């Protein structure tokens, strides 16, 4: 048995739903594959440098996103894990500040070295006189996945509150969030002011997280297979009027930021599908190989998500220096080389993880800071990712992110009991 298999087998898995672990891993791996196919860097027949998005140029791409837009499922699985962790913490006497502190640290810590990396790389490229237009294209693309930090930090900060509402009035909570999402989208599309849609960072993603709460409570487990299939079919079917009659784009990636109502339909459908295939996933996770793979990837999940795109860009740049390694993007030879390139990216990510994954590992911390300190740290984690989502990555935002995340990590780090008592006094 390999070391990874032994490590995975030594963990107490009796109280974990391993099908959710493999679902989480699947979501992130699929994101890596999609981004790998969306970035085309190479030379055309005339020898000129070409930067394009080959996957998006395919005529079937928009409808493929109805299945390939998998981030709603990630938030559903996150909701399941969050409610389970919150209840476990409550049973041990923990409170809201402790929960949010632990969860925000898991986002701020691994994101900090990435923003520092961008400060060095973007600043260095500016000083070296790299073509500004080309550099802007590269860094804007590199920062696209950072929206996740803003959305997930927001969801995690509200878990204690939403879990309380879920316990008292689960149906009413869902109804209020759904109504809020509908009203925000209505306001956005009737006024034509896209920025109104940013309010749905709250309503849409918290509603998707609530679906994960319902999954954790066994609502989906209580449905028969035909009921789950029917709900999934109806949920997917709603995308037709949403996109053909309603104001929504048929490309679900376009509907991602700001988040829109179709993401809720996708989340519900994907939750049903996950439950339907649970027996097959459970059987798969009974094998040592599957557990080892999920363990290796799962312990590096944030590292993979945060670093895969800059690594793809860097490796694409290196390939430009190798004769014949950068065929015209979208050409037959380009598509045929993607599996090899994926393996190279995967190996590089695994190697990089030994340098940066230590930031992802839980750190030893002292007493929980006061609630307002935790709130400030959560806001500091949210702000830079939100700014990148809105105005795209550049050098000033890389600096802002480094400062905000550095402050958040310091605020949430060791907090000796005597300091806590002095602040509380």
C-alpha cells in the first residue's frame, strides 16, 4: 500500500460521507480541465503569437455549460459540510466567532501567498517593460477564479446565522432567499444596471448553501429515485424559459458573476443527481485507490483551485520557447496535445503543493478573538476577491489583497487568553 493510501486509510472516516469528498474533488478537477481548454496560447501559421479561448469558440459551448457549470454543486457540498461542522462545534461548546474564525482562516491563509506572488510577478513584468496589452490579458485571466473567495467567505461568515434560521424555519428561510434572488434579478434586468446583481452574492449563494443544509438533514435521502430524477429534470428544464424567454444568458458561466437565478436551478438539479449516483460513488470510495486519490487531491484542494490558472499560464509561456510545443490554439494538433498538457499541469501542481500547501493546512491557533475582530478579518478576506471580481486583477489590487489577507491572517492567528480578556474588558 502506498503512503497516500496508508494516510487515507488511517483517518477516521466512519462519520464522513465520502461521496461528498469525491464530489468536491470532482468539481475542482473539472474546473482545472475547463480552464485548461479555455486558454489557448500558441503560434498561428504565419508565426504570430495568438492568445484565444478555444473552448468558448465551440458552437456547443453554451449548452455544455448547463452540465459543466459545476460550482453550484460545490456550494451545495460546502453547505452540507458547513452545517455538519457548525453542529459539531456547537456540541463541543463552540460559538459563532470560533466557527467563522476557523473557516475564514482556511480561505485567507492559502490565498495570501497567491496575492504576494501576483505582486512580485506583475510588478516585475511592469518594470521589465512587458507589453502592457499582453500583460493585461494574462493577469485578467489569471484572476478570474478569485471570485470564489468572495462568495465562499460570505457564505461561511453567515453559516451560524443561516443554520439558526434553518433550524427554526427551514422552508421560510428558503422562501425568503428565493424571493430576494428573484427581486434582485428583476431589479437588475429591468433597470439594466448590472451592479444591482451583486446583491445576489448574498441571496443566490446563501440559497444554494441552504440546499446543502437540506441535504445534510436527509431531505434528499428521503426522496425516492423517481422523485429525485423528476426534480432534476424539472430544474434543468427551467433553464429553457430562463434563457429563451427570460433575460438570462444561455451560457451558465456568464450567469456566474453576478450570480443569477439559473444557478439555483442548477444547484437543485445537481444535488438530486449527486444523491441518485450516491450508491455508485459509495462503492467507488470503498476502494483504497479512490480514497488515496481523494485524500491526495482533497488535502490540496484550495492550492489546486487557486494556483492552477497561473500555473497553466506560466507553462503555456514556457511551451512557447519549445519548437513545435505551441500549435495554433483551436487546431486539431492543439486539441490532441491537451491530455498531455493536463498531465504536465497536474504534475506541476503536485510539485508546487509541497511549497504552498502548507498555507492550506490548519494552523495552531490560540483562543478565539472577539466577534468584531473575526468580523473585520472576514471582511478583509472578502474585499480583495470582490474587487478583483468587479474590476479584474491588476498590480494595485494584488497589493490590496496582500495587505488585507495578511492582516486577516494576523488577526485570526494566535490570540492568547490574556489578550482576549484585556480586549473584552
